[in-house]
C-alpha cells in the first residue's frame, strides 16, 4: 500500500487516481494525524509526503518514519512547492529517498514511484510468486514450471511479473503497453497479444493461468 500525505484535495485525488489506475494500491490522507493512525494499522510500501502540512510539517513526519522500527526503511518521496536546491538538499539529508517539486506531471511521479519500489524491493529480496506449477523470482529473474527452468525475454518476464503483481485485476492492453514499453511507445495493441501468445507457449502447462478477458485485456486469477 502506498500512502500519500497531501492537504490539497485536488492533488491528493489526482495522485491516488493515477496510482490506482496503474495497478498500485494507494490511500491518501489530508492530515498527519490520519496518516500516523494508518501506519499503526499497516506499514506502507512507500510514502509520498508533502512538506507544508497542517498539524505537523513533512520533515518532522519524515524524521519519525526514519526513527520507527517498522518504517525506517520505507522509501519516502517528498512533494513540495519549495523547489530550490537548498530545500531539496534538506529533504534528502533528512532521509528522503527522492524529492519531486511542485507542480509535477503524473507520468513523472509514477515513473519515480516505480523506480523507488524496484530499488527498495531489490534491496529486500523482492517477492517470489508461486501459483500452481509456476514459480517466479523477480530478484533472480528466474521462472520455473514444475521445477523446469523457462527462458523468457525481458518483455515477456515483465508482462508475467506485472500480471502476478496485479493478480485478479484485468490489465488492459493499453496499460501493459504504457507500463512495459513506455508512454511514448507508438506500436499497436497487437504487440501485447503477440507477446502473450509467446509467453503462454513458453510456460506450457502454466500458460493457461493467463486469462483473456475479451475486449478488455488479460489477468491471472
């Protein structure tokens, strides 16, 4: 779960909408108090933190996160209208992992969030996925079916990992294109279909785990 602490309703709603549309679980908080209460219930995967907030400023929240046993290694990205080099240095030296000055574009924000998640999960060993005969290790970039290794291209592996990360969620062809090929990719949707077909073939008996939702996209249930 990604947590956003932002008192501007419009920014908070847009950021949360963008994250969720990209298949990332996210929740927004208008006040530090609501955020702290949520952290006690569930440790976030990543925190997006505004600096200028009511009740308590973002740097104070950041220091508390770094002092907490459960949150000291949670990646934190600071969001602030203060865009000077000094403000950025203060944020990073206080323990932030990244600093994004306002106003910012949603695509840049999303790219930075995903980069932070990849980096943090790489440091902690990431997550291994086991589903029936299929076993996928993102850290080792390894796939096995019934114990036998399967060789995939990078794009095929990325598609499989994205489907597993969003298990049960239908991913549209456009979302797969945008996330894996990049937002400036000018290919056609058929590119995804071709890669899915090849991926299913390589996975053999586990290929049936990838379901086609007609007119929408693909999912692993």
